[in-house]
């Protein structure tokens, strides 16, 4: 049992085709991106697992974390969330995509706090099934919390080939966290916290951001 009783999940089952190499293993600063994410989750008290596929799993074994496999391979991040919800020993999971180099413990601590608040409300009714930040008007479902009660709707979506994240979320009771609330609670610059890398130019931008951070320290 962890300090929080929550599971952190790094979604690392993608093919990184646009990047041309495994983006989770790219270094930003002195650490690989996946190592940064795992460290931030662990510092927030989460028990961390990695959602991967059979092709990528060997890349992550040296990290010493449990690995769960997609049961719906090739169907995007929904399949990783599905695998994690099935494997987790806790009713809630907190997920992060493997290409977010600027996540922080403060962000995960706030999601943990939000989950605990949701559980308190659940005692009085059905409660939320997902807690998702919003940044610049955009929902950020790949850095969010999900409850196991959403698994049935997720299996229906995957089984029917409905792979748009919003199609699944429309069937859940979701608490959306506004950007100003997130910034106030965590002190983080939201745009940087949710920065992700899909293309080589994104990676170069991340390296530049990291150099700016280090120069300012």
C-alpha cells in the first residue's frame, strides 16, 4: 500500500512514429522523460506502473516498475488506460503520457487531493469517475485521474472501435479542473506542465525550455 493508496500510470505503449524514436527514452536535462515522470509520481506518493505493449516493454524493464500490457494493441491511449484500470489494485489511477518532460510532484499531489475529495463525495452518491485538467480551453485527458467504475464504458468503446477520448468521457461523470484553479493550487505554469513531444521539433523546444530553466536557477 502506498502513502496515498493510488496508482500512477505512465502511458508508454505508443509507437512514437512521428518522433522517429521512443520519445519516453529521450533525455531532457539529465534524465529520460519517463524517469522524470516516474520520479514526480513517486514523490507524490503514487505506486507507479507502466502501460506498454509487447514491442516496447523491454525498453522499460531496467526502470524496475511493474509493466502492464495493452489488451487492445494499436488502439491508442485508451488501450493503455484500460490495461492500467484492469491491473491496478486501487480504484483510482492517475495517468500521464510518456512524453511530458515538465510534469511535477505538485501537479500529481493536487490530483491526489482532488481524488480524495471525489471519494468523500462518492460516499454521498455516485461521485465522479474522472478528474481532468483543462489548459487554454483544451481538455487534458492524458494527465488526469480515472476511477475503475468507468471500465465498462471503456471496454465498450474499445470493442466498438470508438477510439476518441471524448467519446468515452461523454459517458462518465467528469470533474474538469479550470486552468486558473490548477495554477492557484499548484503554482505551476499550466502551458509548461502539459507540454508534450510528438515531433522532433517538439523535442528541440523541450531542450531549449530546459536550458532556460537551468540558466535561471
